[in-house]
C-alpha cells in the first residue's frame, strides 16, 4: 500500500511537472508572425512571378525560403474591403465593409484581437485605410486615409497625429525596425503588421530612384489596345483606361502649367489637384531632385505632344505609368530586404511566419487599364509568398485556390487557437508545415460592390475555378460572363452564349448557387447594400468620382421613378 501511494505520488508529481513544463514549452513554440502587405502591388511586378518588368530579389527571398502561390486571390478587389476580409476572415457581405466609403464596423472580431488576448505582442505600421484605428494592438502608427508619399502624417497610438520628414516606404520600415529593436518583448510571441502605402496611386518614387526609373522603358502587355469587343458593357463602360481616364498631371506628372500651355484638359476635375497635393508636400531638396528628372520629361513631352497620334499617346502614357509605379516598388523591395535582414541577424527567422502579399492585384496596362476592382486575373489575383523558415519546404509553387479570406484562420491555428466558428476561410497551415498536397478547394467566391463610383466598375459576383469564371454583373445591367481560363488566358472572350459551353455553364450556375448558399450571400443582401449606398450618395449630392455622370444620373432617375 505504501509502495502504491509512493508510486502514485511520484506519478502525480511527474504529471504535474510535465503539465507545468508543457505550457511554457508550447508557449515558446508559438511562432511570431510578420505580415507584410503592399497596396496595389501587381504580381506582374514581382520577379518571383514574372521578371519582365522589375527584379525584386528581396521579396523573392520569401518564395525561396517557402512557397509561392500562383492562384492566390481576393474576395473583393479593393483596398479597405480586402483589409477587412484579411482581419475578420469573413466575406465583405458578412463583415459589412463592402466598399471604401463607409468606415469599418469595429464590433467585428479580428484575428489580431484574438492573438493579443492569447498573449501575443501586436504592432501595426503603415496603411490601414479603415476610417478608424485598429483594435487589439499594443502599438500602431498608421497613415490617415490613403496617406502621402512625401513627408507623411501618421496617426499614432501614443502621440496623436505626427508628420515625419522623408519617404513613406523608408519611414514605415524605420518604425518597424525601431519597434523590433526597442519595444519587442523577448518573452512573448509577436504579430507585426508591416503595411506599405506603395505602390498605390499617385506613384511617387523615392528621390534616389528618380533618375534611373524615369529613363527606363518596359515591354507592353499584349492587350494594351484591347477594344473590349469580346465582352459586354461592364468592360466598355469602366473608366480605367490609360489614355482616356488616367490623370495627366496627378498620374503622368505633366506639370499643370505645361497642360495649360498645350491646351490639355484634365481627365477629371481633380487631375491637377492630385498633382499639387502630392508633389506640393515635398521640401526644397526633395523637389529639386525630383524636378531635375521630371522637368526633362515635361520639356520632351512639350515638343512631342502636338504631333502624337492617340496610339503614340497611349504608348507614352504606359511607359510613364510603369516608370513611376515600378519606381515605388524598388523601395518596397529594398525595405523588405532591411526587415528580412533584421530577422536573420537577430535569430528570428526560425520561429517566424513571414508573409508577403498585396490587398489586391493591379492592371499594368492589360486591357488598356490601370486600377483594380474587376474579377479579371490581374486584379482578382494577388501576390502571395509565405515561409516559416525551417518548417516550410523550400521553393514550392502552388496553384491552389487560396484567398485573403484564409489568413485569419491560418494565424490563429499557428498560435494554437481555435478560430471562431463563423470565420469563412480555410487555414493555410498545411502549406507552411508541408507542401499542402491534401489541401482542398475547387472554387472561390468573389463580390465587388463599389458602383457607381470612381472608375465605374459595375457590381458583380462570380465563381472562379481553375478552369472557368462565371460572372454576374447586376444593378444597372444584368449580364453574365463566362471565361474559359485555360483557352483564353488574356480573358478577351465571353463564351456564355456559346452552345459549346452549355453543359459547363449549367454546372457552374449550380456551383455558384451552392457557393452563395455556403457563404450566406443573396440578392436581398446585395439590395440592402445598394440602398444604403444610394442614400449615402444622395446625401452627399455627389457621384463619388464618376467621370461620366450620364450613367449615374440615369440610376438616380430610375430610383426616383420606382
Ligand atoms: Ca489597394
């Protein structure tokens, strides 16, 4: 009996000991998370995907250490809604952040709040664009709204709004490194959200890249002169064309006085204003360096413009666009390199999940466009590179249908937490700890809302598989589009009415219905968001940036008639 008691005591002590030991052990194993996101970074502008435009050796390092997703996508291709989906793990119609106009509903539960409650140290630096401050963060310094490239303001947790002299991408990185070096607690795992404004419009590169990038020329995409003949009204009526919709001053950096001299009208009422707002923030030294290159461009343009054909103008604007857009990416890549070096040099690589992504993709002249919003590949897809060094097999490529919807559950699982049952994604951990071979998803759901608005991309929802896209454009139109992704990689032809596709069309319709059911979306919810949005526009007596007000006027006439 005594022996048994003794044995039990030893066993109890042993169990107690091992239980006590288990917790700190498990705790220390929970990985850090470094979530790097840029704004509007097209996968075409990351050399791990495509090196025709630019080399991004630092961003590519993440793919070398881990996995490159070639079919990663967003659920709604626009800034703030994408961020809301990332933080909540829910589609826009559930988290309520369907467009850029209304502020984010902060009663939503976000993954950083859950990580924070579970003992993670949390910090966010850079662009959020929510109309309110992030919850669940020990530290944050964020740009107000879209933020500025030069001498930007930051909303800070402790010091209110401050203006910082310098270039935005460098400053966000300085803040991030400063936090890692001075505020990070060694005894806690951390979540670091490092969020760039670049390469968002109006694409002002750092002074150090101006001379180089304004002299480069880039290959044109095959669909630069798309006439939209194979598709319907949505593609034709969008206001995203490089020639007709891009700002001459604000985007192409033609000085307002040069526009006046040449008799060029702005492509919108705020064309010149956008230039003055952004370039006007530079100090004398920054402006001098910038002018040294852009004055030359303006002088050359003055001579060339009078004899330029529309086709030549289009080609000129494409080069101008790429020089500035890719120039901003050069600094993103350099600065990502600084952060990766820091992690490396401080022994943090091994237990840190590193993610590089964008809030959506972007058109770099494909279909003659810039901007995003559509479910066509360049904006529907987004770059995604992930690594958990030491755990993730190196150099993997995956064409799995992963989405920004999946991040929240991935990070919660990494932190050994059970995600709330109403999150709608699927953890990507199988890819981080293996090759993800068994990870399954055969279709994803997409829904874009912001219309009528700037760029005039009609409301649409879609089902996307690896082979097809079935899209419904609704509201002031009722058009279906079926794209054969394998046979029409540039997405130029709607085959919805083609009898050869009638079986596929039927199957996709059924799958789309099932997917809408699964995610809880339907036409009543869409109508609620329409009503709310039109009320908002009526109150503002404005059309939120539409260039052609005829369509918008028609919408309101119909509304008042009903
Ligand atoms: Ca964006």
